[in-house]
C-alpha cells in the first residue's frame, strides 16, 4: 500500500508533466477550442481570425464548419485544390498542438507553415507535416518542390535542370506510423532551428533537419486537407 504522501505526488504527476511539456514548447500565442456556433449554417463563419480558400478554390462552397465543438473540414466536389484553413502564426521557433481525427483511410491532415512575404517560394510555402493513417511526412518546401523556379518549371511542364533535380533530393522525410481512423489523437509539431519534429499521442514519431525549416519567420499556419479531417483544441506556441 502506497503512503498518502506518495499517492498525492503521483496524482500531481500528469499535471506537472503537462506543465513542463508546455513550457518546453514556449509561450502560447493563440488557442481555440471551437466551442461556439456559426451565425449562418450555410456560410463559413469560423471567427477568431480563421480564414479559408473556399471562395477562390471551391466556387464559394462551404468546406469548413463548426460542429460539436470542433472544426470539421470537408472538400467540396467543386474544389480544384485541397481545403486550406488559415490562421496567423508568427514565430521563428515554436510549435502547434491540437487534437485531430481522420475518418477514412484515404484522409490526411497537413500542417503547412508559410510566409507570404517570402517571394522565393510559391504561395509562401516553407515547410509542412502531413499525417495520414499509415505515415507521417515532414517536408521542406522552401528549398524543395515549392522553390519558385522549380514550381514554375513543373507547372509549365519544362524539364528541370540538373541543379533543380539535385535540390529536390532529400527534402521529404517519410516516417511509417499507424494512426487509427475514427479516433481522436493528440498531435504536436515542433520547430527548432532547421529541425521539425512530430509526436502523436505523446509518442515521438520522428524528426527531420532541412534548411528551409529554419526560415526566420513563419507567419501563417495552414491546415491542408485534400479530403476530410476534424480538428480541435488548437494551440500555437512561440519560443524565445
């Protein structure tokens, strides 16, 4: 039988662990639990600074909704691009934590970090973590596929130079990881210097070092969803 003092200490451990964990991530600069309703059910009215690409890429169809205290993202048949749900998130080193659920084996959730002021890349894409049921990908967009000259050459279907081909090598890390569909999971994506690391349900999945990740200012978080995903309890941290 454990002494009363030991029992009390053990009871405090989860809270202490959470506190230390959060402190390691930095200062919370934004959070949202989505515990509100939209003013009109047929219009995207997310509030709290969130935006989407539905008007420009889905002919105005609603693709994001607040439902049951969570953010539900679902692509329209009219869409010509993955759903993008955006929020300002300015930091050099920092992190994002959230809860998420994928409801189908074909679903995925991307956390893209962007800087629209960076003209070296297409649409400000810097780096990303993409979670799917069978793997996690960590991607350096800035010095890889979204580097402006590489993106433009591909869009125009021009052959890449040897230098461009070389630049694409090693810019994506594929990490095998099983994420059960139809179930809520905890996600942490952390950026320090040129390293991005991912943890799911408190377990480290892996990390990746690449120069584009070290871009000095990440200014925006984009959830990229090619099919469907559910997100809740978002926190954005800034370190230093």
